[in-house]
């Protein structure tokens, strides 16, 4: 498969994906923001705990 054929296939698949997606509603967007924010906070807290434990062990 040539580079041009791969590019054409990528464009066709991209068009199909864009047609099947929709813009999220305000409620969906706020839910995504909340879940992402909670995830960031949890990962940050875990990193902080690991750092504190490692500094206490030394």
C-alpha cells in the first residue's frame, strides 16, 4: 500500500468518525470536567503521599 493510499484511507476514516460524533451538551461537558478534575486531584494526592513517604524513609 503506497503512502498516498494510506493517506486517502486515513481521510476516509476520519470523515466517518467526524460524522458519527456530536458536540457534548453542557451537562455532559460539566460531568467530564468534574471527573477529569477529580482524577487529577487523586493522582496529585497519591504523588504527594509517595513523595512524603520516600522523604521520611531517607
